[in-house]
């Protein structure tokens, strides 16, 4: 079977796709996306931290400690901490992609066999939804240790490490803050989980967010012959998608369980010099198809797949 595919630029999309853009009703991204910007394998959680906590990304701020990838705290506390850690008034959290600890299988971490060597460190495991969490507390080299490792459930075994940075000025609040973060953080519900991974799925189309750009994927199935058509529309920034395979399936999540689904497998390229340069990702986009009597008439400049 041959696939007919065309590629267009954002300039052409502006001229020929206004009707395809106008029907979009994007929902707000989950908060975790702004707290972990640039993370390729997102951890879809609702963290139990104050609403006024923001994230500072170390890669975009070379003047701060690069041992961690992100710092969570209030704007004032983060500013004080970066100037002088002793000035910290409230606790903050330092987050990093771990290069020393990996996730093994579904619920184990590579660090666990080594913990017996550290008698002053206590460990326990919980779950944030489907994500295993290893909690360490105690003392190491005469310093307080409060670290959480969270497996991202990837084939590569990626793990995020969360480290508590205490406020000397307010120790009681620090303990309460850390306890709440551990015990009350939850996995996002399915629709938000999917959006956290950069896909805003709505009936008939999905908007893919990647590296500050947006692509819109529309899927139509014609009623009388079940013919499938997929249209790709750049919405914002410089982005393209090269299709490898398109197939029909059904939704497996509890949200919209069993409903028809179109999956588009291929390679996205998103260029944004204000963020992470050029990001190339092999991925699969899921779309709820729209069933139509006839395909809508569109400009031939659009990126189109038809079976």
C-alpha cells in the first residue's frame, strides 16, 4: 500500500488552514509540564507543593548549581538560595535525572542492593499511581539525607531524583512540607496524564506540543467505505512530522475505553532556538477519529495520509 504524503511549512498553513485551526479548543497543560520543562519522558503527577512554587531550569541558568536539572520553590526563596543558601526561608526541592540509579523491572531500583552498606539511612517504597517511589532518609557523611527516587517506567530505566533542601530558619515547616509531598502527591487522571505527555486529545484531532511548537493531527473515517484520512497542520513554530505507519485500534485507558482510535507512528522534528534547538523524536500520536459522510475539502498543500 502506498501512502501519499506532502509536507508544508508554517507559512503555507497560515494561508490555507485557518478553518482547520479555528476549531481547536486547547485545554490548559498540567502544572507538572511547567515544573519539569524539557523532560522527554514526563512524570505525570500532581505534586503536593504550594501553588506559588515555580521551577528554575539549571540548563538555562548556567550561573546556578548544575548538579540538579530543576529547582522548585517560591521565586523569592529560589533567588535567595542561589545568592546564599543560608538565607533560605522555606524549603525547596532540587530535581535531577539520575545517572547513578536506574529502574529495574516494574518496581525495583538498582540502588536497593547497596542500601545495606548505609546503616544510618532508612528506606521504604510507595507508589504514585503506576510509578514506583523509593524514599531514603537519614544521615550520610554527617549530613541529613532526604531523597526520593521515582521510576519513569521506560525501557531505558530512567529515574528522577527529588532532594529536599531544608530551611534552617523553619525546620518544623520543612518536615511537614516533605511529608505532604511524599504522601499526597498523586498520579494525574488519564486525560491530564496524556496532556502531560504533550498530546491534547479531543474528538477528531490531537494537538501535539513539543519543544515549544505545535502540530495538529486530524483523523477522518468515511462512513460508507471506512476509508481513513489523516491531516497534519503546523499550528505554531517550525515543526514537521514524517509518517512511517498509520493504523486503527481502540482506546485501552479507562478514559474513553474501547472507543475507536487512530495511531500515527513516525518522526517529529521541532526546531526552536529559544529552547532546546532541534528536537527529533520517534513517537506515536493517538487521535480520536471523526466519522464523516464525506471528507472535508482542504488545500492540497497540506500534509496528508490516506489509505
